[in-house]
């Protein structure tokens, strides 16, 4: 294949892509009764993209009723091995349709195609993991006297509503849908209005895998559609990933409708603490790890480590090296296979990032991503780096959700912890140190649901799909991932038996 053919390959596939935007309700694509459409732009070109249908309240109600009927009649009581086989087949179908799903995400949110392909693999792995977990959700027995027995059993919650964000469309659908379905629940999913195509296609693939009609429903629309779903009285549980402000509004909406448990993963502005003992022969590896954790997906990651706290004695060395590495990340066309840094996902997010950079005060701008070498059209912004000596600026305190990194010096371990915890968020943190005692000590002191302690710059997958954590503070609550994440979508039922 010539260089020109390679360059045009994904563009040709994009031109040939035929995507169905109709919602999936009760096992069928339906044409919405609403005449309201949401016009979307292609983030890489700013050209007109797809129009998204907004489901009416009536259609949301139909989806919930379909999920209720399927829960009672077809899914919750299905033999575990059959449910396991269906979810395993769905994992296979995601891989068989990897290019189509990746292309949908790339066109909708500017995802570099190489990243989008990898993310479909991760999404498939979620379905594989939870397929294998179906028959491993063990209950407990409680100590009793000789004349009785108590069984504590995990039961499905019923109909679960899931609201997913646009930053990792395929992964976020799988992270929620896989454990929800594995636990025996049925699902009404509302993806972000900025990323609907892959969610709708996964629902179709679920039907192809053998999931009964009504088990996996997808409604489309913006805030009004989501609010209708959130307040529906026949929803047994809600799970949401998105901003803290939206999470607060959801809690208020639920409080005015019907009591139901929630799982919320909201905003973050996460620190990484670099101690002097890590700055040695492998400075390049350390810097690559720092930059990757801050700039992955153009910084549009809830767990992005966007606050870099560096021990004073190595501040100049680390700051210069990190800034230089960030400068090498050049935004480019996401449909080119070699692109590693694409545009921001939509005009709204682009405007938010531009405003945050332009309004930054009491900080030193050391790398301005607005001036990066980039395509003429599209919502592109290169990595942007600030020095914030106090750690109190808006850049350091608020979630920007873009390629913006603040670097702040600290004097000692106590000062580092103080700076790290000086935020309303508590999603994640990273500690770079070779000191074993410090590595054990700091996770107890840091207000974060997920603390990574790195004594080496060597990349690691860690626990992978088995990883679980729960946010802290204004970052939300409830566990996602791993077996603990599966239990989140279950209720604990106790059966007391007296036989004496």
C-alpha cells in the first residue's frame, strides 16, 4: 500500500460509512415522533455532521416499559450459562466490527483512529470479563443457631438507566452495560448527544448476539431526554458519568421523583506528585509517563493528572523536560493512522478550554497550545502548560477537561499532600517515588478514590479490567469496574430460614 493510499484509507471509509441515527427501543430501530433534531459538527473539520433525533417523553416511557417486560419475562431468570454465552458473543461481535465502531467515534468526537481502535478492544474486554463473571457472583451465609439459616444473595436491581459521556463513547457504554446486563438487569441507555453512533450500533450487535428484545434500549437526545429518563418512576437505578454540575442536577431531579440508588462518577482535577528520588537516569521515561497521564485523549479524561506537583529541588529540571515533551505533541487529522493527538470533541468544549486559557490569572503561561502547528479547520488546541506557584489559580482548582497542565512546586511531603488535597475533587492521584515507606504512607493521606504509586516509569496495565475504585468528594460515589463494580448493580437480599 502506497503512502497516499494509506493516508486516504480511513477518509474513504468515512465517506462510505452509512450510520443509522434512529433509537433502539424494544429491539427495533424506531423513527422518533419528535420533529426536534440536534445539528452536530465534525470536530476535525467544523463541517456539518449528523442530525440527532431527540426522543420524546412518550418514547422514553416505551423504552422503560420494554425494559421492564424483558426483565420480568426474558432476562433476569435466564439460565446463567446462557446469559454468559450471549455476553461473550457480544464481545466477539465488537471485535468483528472494530473498524466501524472506531470510525464512528473518530467522526463524532475527533478520536484519533488508532486510539479509537484500541478503545474498541478495551470495550470488548469489558464484555468478556463480565461474561465470565456471570456465574461468579457469590452470596454469603451468616452465622445462626442450630435451628435456622440465613442466606445473603445478590439480586438484580431491575431496570437501570445509564447516562454516558462523549470522551470515551465505546468504553463508557461497555463499562456500564456489561456489568448491568451480567447482573441480570435490563438497560435504558442515553449516550451523550455528541456521541450516539457507536452506542446505537452496540445495541444492534447485542441483539445479534442473542440478547432478547427490550433488554438493551438506547434513547437519543440532549438534556431534556436525559431528565425524562432520570425522573421516570419505573427506573430502579441510575448510573451516570459526566460533570459534577450535571451530577448535582441529577440528584435534585431524582429527589423530586422517586427514590432510587445512584452511581455517579463526576469531575476531577487530579494531582501527580513527583518526588526528587524519581529524577535520575530515566528522566525521559518519567516525563513520558507524566505527559501521557495528563494529555491522553487531549486531556479529556476524568482521571487526567492535570495538576503536576514537583519537589522544589527538581522543579526546573522536570518542568523544562515536561514542557518540551508537550511541545512535541502536535494536533493533526484524527483519520490519519499516525495521529496521536486530535481535536477537542466539540465546539462547546473547545470554547471552554479557550476561555480557561485566556482568562487564566496569577499563573505563568510557558507553553501556549493555541499557537500549536495544527490544521486550518477544526477544534484543535495543542498542549498548554502553566506555572502556578501557589496552586490556587482557576487552572489548578477547576476541571478544564482539555490539554492544560499546571505545574506547582512543593517543599516537602506534607506540603505536597496539602496541595494535592486542596481541591473539591477526589477522583485519582499519582505518586512518583522510589521510597517504599512513602509509597505506602501517602495513599492513606490523599483524598482520592484511585491512587497510583509509581516507583518505575515502565508502563503497566495494572489490574486492567479487574480494576475497581470509588470516587471521593465532589467526584461522585459508587464503585465501577471489577467484581465490586458488578455488585454495584445488585441489591443484597437476605433469606432467613427457620427449620427447627
